């Protein structure tokens, strides 16, 4: 065997080891999680609120391909701007997004457009391919009921994370999804937010009158149902107008509308 053939075999043997080295390094850091992925919805009133997203990639994972991280963040920023939102690049590994909404219909449209298939053609680089993080698919529906002074918002959210957790499809290296990413969904309301319980529903890890937090489970379909009660400014304004009208009628005619004053005086 000549020297050239020996050199070629040596390079061939080393190539698989070199190819797997980045993924081995990532595996060593998975006990602390590679990605923190937080999503939140805040209701300030029936006509104002925000959708928030915060992503922080572990430095070790980001080091695998800096350009891939930039492309993925850039695709998220582009979608946020298209929905009239704001994006802040806190660091090369951290991104925060805020998208406003003015009513329930706009909330559903923007949420589903932004989060359904959290990827773009520009993000099909080694980072998103190797982590399958692009496979975070969610679908929200909202049903609203006006009860004069209050508005009841019934939220139904399904987040499909069954494909999350693979590190590299080509090398067939798969890790426990829970050790790979930390994903949470948060619901904030100025008054009352309540989670609906059930066998197929995810229970919140924090449950207070104005804040609910769920720990999403990678590798599963997460189903969340909640009810948010909001004071209705329109209903309150209508009630105030009715009360002022009745009070003005009484001050002028010395009796309430619908009551015969002569009968009142005779009694």
C-alpha cells in the first residue's frame, strides 16, 4: 500500500469523528438545557394586549453555527415586523419579541400566523435542522362572550412538540426532549385568569388569579384551555349612562321611570 492510499484512509477514518464532535459537545451540555423558549400573552383590556416571545440559546449550542443562529433570529424578527411588532436582539444568543393586538380576533390571527411552524425557508440551516426546533407548531382559538360589565374569553391552545428533541437526523443521535429545551407558556390578565382542568389538558405550574404558567412537554401534544375574565369598558360606560339617566329623571320628576308619581304620593 503506497503512502497516498495510507493518507487517504487515515483522513477517511477521522472524518466521522470530526463530523460528530459538535454534537457530542452539545450532548455534554444538555443536562442544563440548550434552549429556553418562553411565550406569553398579556391582556391589558378587551381592546389591548401583547404577545411576547423570548428565546435564549445556550452558548454551546449557538457556537455550533453562529450564522445559523443569526438566520433563525432574523426569520423571527421579519415575521414580528410583518405583524407590526418589535424585536430586540439582546445578544447573539438571546432575542425578545413583542407583538401588540387590539381585540380577540387580531390576537388569534397574529398568534397563529407567528407561531404556526416556527421556521422559515431561511432558517433551514444546520442549527434548525439539527435541533428540529423549527417543529414547534401551535394553533389557538378564542371564543368571547359579553356579559354587560364583563367579557369572558375562552382560550383553546394546542402546541405540537412531538418532533422536538432530535439532535442530528443523519447521525441518528437522539436525546431526551426534556433535557434539550425548556419551554413555557404564560397567560397574564389584570383581573382573573383560570385554567380549565381535564384529563387531556396540561395543568399549570403556577396558578394565581392574574397569572398562569404552563411548562410545555417536548415530545408531546400539549393542550391548554383557560378562561380570562376582563372588565368591559363599553359595558361599564353603558351602565354608568343608564344610572345617570335614571338619577337625572328622578331629580326632575321626583320618581323613577315607570312608577306613577300620583300613586306614590297617595300612599
